[in-house]
């Protein structure tokens, strides 16, 4: 399939990209790895007059630590994140999630920013970024905005980014002592997208009590979400197998599960309950403490 004709520019600075985006409005589309955008162009579901390639803007793919925050540039590829030594030590949930995405080609080209901005309800990154309580930074003609992960995802393929804004970086807390995390999913066999995926990031105190926990869920509803009811039940308590088994089923409460050719709604809800329990147990074990 061949896309409709479009113009292409490759700005060398973020300001240049922002000006082009502001000047062309809805007629322009940002291009990152192209792994979601190009199929849409080929299917003619998107017909932009102009593609603004972000790939040659220096610094947009950097991964660093600033004080107690990890900063991941929007143009960082899944492979870069998977292989980052800094992230393996200071935020292992990110490399673990990256490893779960698609195949080698997809991981080599796809970017975390493109994945989040595209907001596919079955994408992997939203679960991890929600679990970590991440923050997205977007830049536009009105300056920079900081969006908490929970306010970022609005619905299927819809985020809080305005049409004239660019997602520049994602910030998550660096792991400290007694932190643990896990990302588990059932993948569609053809694409690797999550039928259901659950990410957990938690911290326990010296006695093994859960001080903080974030649980991000993808694939279950029409947008990724934090399983607040489960988090509330676990916070302040020892993560015993009994408590985890009693709390995890609440992950699907209040959610209208998606239903498609890959999985019926009740099966998706069942998967979410099973994967939530497993991911919480795995994250708790990785704190170095004891758990079922
Ligand atoms: C065969 C296949 C298998 C895949 N499997 C998985 C999987 O298992 N799990 C998973 O999570 N994903 C999967 N993906 C998606 C892949 O991970 C890509 O990361 C994702 O498609 C989007 O990233 P991209 O960099 O390619 O973005 P693009 O396709 O370039 O852009 C996607 C959208 O985001 C916008 N955009 C891009 N960058 C920015 C920015 N910085 N600011 C604002 N808007 C921006 C674009 O304008 C476009 O609308 C798969 C894709 C394919 C083709």
C-alpha cells in the first residue's frame, strides 16, 4: 500500500520543529520511529500534508539521571532503553518493559515517546510509566508543560498533548533501596502487543511493609490506568501471599474490559487478575524481602 503524497522536513532543533508544527497545524504530523504512523499513512487512515521528522534533533534520545530522577528522551528507542546500564541499575522496570515489545526491528526503530504519544490501549510503555508515577514533559508555543502519567492518557489513541506540542522527555523516580518492580503480560502472538499487561513498582520498609506501590495496567480497558483500589489495599501492609491473592482481583473493578478477536472481555479480566497477582509477587521478591 502506498501513502498519499506528503512533504517531508527534518529540523535540526526543537524550536524549528515547533515552528513548523505551529505553522501547519492539523496538516502536519510528527515522525519518530514511524512504526505506528507509517502503517496509518499506508492505510490512508492519516493523510498529513507534512511529516516533521524528529530524528535529527540532537539530545532528544538521551537517557540520564538528574538527582533522584531518571530522564528518558522521547526519541530513545526501545533497544536503547533495554540496553541502558544506567536503567538496569536505577530503574530496571524500564529495560524489562522494553524487552517485551514487539521484535528486534520494532525495538530498534520504535521510540518511547512515539509509543506514549500514539496511546494504543494495548501498548506496553503506558503500564510501566503509570506504575512508576512518571511525568511527561511537552513543549509548545506556550512553553513547557508537565503532565502526570495519569492525566496524560485520555482515551484510545488520545493523549493530553495539544496538536502544536511535542513530547520531549519522560521522567520517573530512580530506584532506591528496597525497591522492586516487574512487568508481565500476555502478548498477542503476531505483533507482541499486550492482550493484558501489568506493571508494578513498589518499595518496602525495613520490616517488609509496603511503603509505596504503583500498579499500571494496559490492554484491559480503552485506556491504560492505575489500579488504585489494589494499591490502597496493599500500601502500609506486609505483602503476604494471602493479602496479594485477596487484593489482586480488584484490578478489574470498575473497568469495562475490551473485547476483540484476541480475547473476550471476561478472559481479559481474568488475565488481569492473574497477572496482577504474579507481578506484585515478583516485584515484592525483587525488593530482597520475603513474599509468596
Ligand atoms: C509489528 C509491530 C509490533 C509492535 N509490537 C509492539 C508491542 O509489543 N508493544 C508495544 O507497546 N508497541 C508495539 N509496537 C509499536 C512500537 O512499539 C512503536 O513504538 C510505536 O508504534 C510508536 O513509536 P514510533 O517511534 O514508531 O512512533 P511513530 O510511529 O513515529 O509516531 C506515532 C504517533 O506519535 C506521534 N509522535 C511521535 N513522537 C512524538 C513526540 N515526541 N511528541 C508528540 N507526538 C509524537 C506521531 O505524530 C504519531 O502520531 C509494534 C509496532 C509494530 C509495527
